[in-house]
């Protein structure tokens, strides 16, 4: 990853953090010089080169634990946003088939872009609404 892809509060993964090789989740707390970032999981803070970090995939579990609500009739996760920057419905729906893109972001019923990673969804929500997507680290 590069720091140009990241913002403060993005959730990202640090591979091989644990002895079993499992990815640990961290939040970006500060973007530093020379492609370095400061990250924290609430207990540990450290700095590293952004190139060692990996994106966290979007999952139903993560969407359900954020502010998105599953609409069973439409088969998508939606979040109604109403503020001075944006008013409307932002939805994300699962793509089916052999596409490398697993999710699609929609505003109302207009398909906007394909998306696979949580930090990109966080960045798009912030860009569209001016608000952070509420999301916790998964252990």
C-alpha cells in the first residue's frame, strides 16, 4: 500500500503480526514522510512502511457491525445520510459471478464504482458525506 491511498482512521491489516501468520487490524493514526505511517490497535502503537500493510476485505460481518443496514428486499446494505454535504442513500451490494470486484457502491439506484477493500469504502464515504464511516477493529 502507499500513503496516498490512506487517510487517518483507515482500517488496514499488518500481515504476519501474530505467530500463526494471521493479519492484525490497525487504524491509521498519522501519515508520515517517506511512505511511513503510524498505526494503532488501541493497545499497541507503532510506525511502519505503508508497503508492508495489506487492505482488509469488505465482508457482510464488517458491514453489519458498521452503520450499514441490510435491506432484504433489495439485497444490499444501505446507510441513509442527511447532512449539509450529502442527503440520500448510500448502498453497497455484493456482485455475483466471476468478477474480481466483489462489491459495488451505489448512490440511490445509480451504480457508482466497484470496490473490494474497507479503507476504500471508508475513503469514499468520507469524500461523499464529510463523515467518517463508523467502524471498529476486528480481533
